[in-house]
C-alpha cells in the first residue's frame, strides 16, 4: 500500500483524519519562516544589530528580563 510523507498509508491517514474530524477538529496548514535560509539569518542579524544599537537598549532588555521572570514564576 502506498505511504504518505509521514509514513502512514493512505488508509491510515484517512482514518486519522476521520477520527480528528469526529472530535470537532479540522486540519490547517501553517507556513513559517525557514530559519535555515541565508535570507532569514541575514534579517535576524540585521534586527539584532538594530536592537543592540538602540538608544533604549537597556530599557528594552529590562522589559524582556521582567517578562522572562514572570513566565518562570
């Protein structure tokens, strides 16, 4: 029996989709940036430099630190 990309047969995938649908769920597709691409790395570097060179770098870092500590609590 042919297998899909995830390694499941078409029949297994169909049953899985039917079960999930019966639970009131529906599939969606989400596109996210490719963090492996050179363009992503360049843009991330550009943005990090902009933040590091900001006149408000200390206030921004204080906010990030406070938000991080709040998540840990």
